[in-house]
């Protein structure tokens, strides 16, 4: 039978399967951000400093997380750039779509979390904290990018597909979303209710990000959307407070 004219299978967006790596290595990569952000939050409280400083100092956490991730990838014969390739200019459009989805999803997640924890809108602070201008500038110019790259590379680019090899896709998405939520506790240590609301909101957001990764199969559009989200909801508000 002549098979030369048979149609070939269409190209998919699915990347090569993630390698089967030791669970301890994946856990170590996942643990860096939650542990360091919690330590950062506790350190700021001990120094009687506003937790808003964490919106800028988190850049150091991002660099540490990326360094640990790079070491884990080297053990596989890969690099951080392998998670980002191939770059496509169309990712700018996909990133804009991701931003819209994430913005709607996060606002909805926060509404549900606040409704469950506070019974409505969270209480407004009696006064705005006093933070220096450099905190606002770093929070708006640097932190949104480093957060987006570190979180998407660690959680969706590295951990989620590798956990899926052992636990299945749904459990991997859930496990990564839980860790993603836990890391945010360090930003809300002012009260147990604030911690609960932050955990719930970011858990829902983590599930959305995990689902988007299953759809896109690439992290570049997620990084762009995540950067825009943190710029709007973290960087600009922090800068506004620093300028007030």
C-alpha cells in the first residue's frame, strides 16, 4: 500500500513530556518561595515594619527561587531558557488575553474569599502605612516581572508537569495551587482572618493559572498576563501609597 500521500498528524502545542525526576527535587523547588516569603513577613513584623515592604523585597525571593530552579534544571541537562522557548510574537496577544482572564478570575476569587471570611468587603485600614518611595518604585518597575517569571517558571513551568507524571494532572494542579496559595500567607500576617482570605483568594487564582497552563501548554503568555496582573494590583497600589 502506498502511504506517501497519507496526511500527517497536525502539529500540536504540547511540549515534550516532563522528565520523571525525584519527588524530593520537585518539593525542594516548590518550598523555596513559601519558606522565604514567610520568613520575610515574620522578619518585617519583628522589625515593626509594614508588610508592604515585602512587595519590593520579594524580588530577592524571586532571584533565590530562580537560582534553585536553575540548579534543578541543570540536573536534567536543561536551563531556565528551555522553559521559555520558543518565544512567539503572537504571545503578546495571548498574554493580553491571559491578563483579562486572570484579572476577572482574581477579582472573582477575592470576592468569594472575602465573602466567606469577612461576610463581605474586608475592613479598611484606619490609616495608610508610611513606606519610602523606593519601595513603590521597585514594586512597580521590578517586582511584577520577577514575580511573574519566578512563579510561572517554578509552579506551572517546572513543578506542575513533573508532579503530573507521578500523581496525574488534576492532583498536580491542585497540589501546585495549594503551595502557590501558602506562599501568599507571608504577605498577610496582620491577622488570622487576613491570612485566611489571602489563602482562599490565591488558591482559586492558582487553580485558574494551572488550568490556563493546561490550555496554553506554554508559560510565556502566562508570564505576560501574570506580570500585567501584578502591575495593576500590586505595583501601582504600592506606588500610590508610597507617594501619598
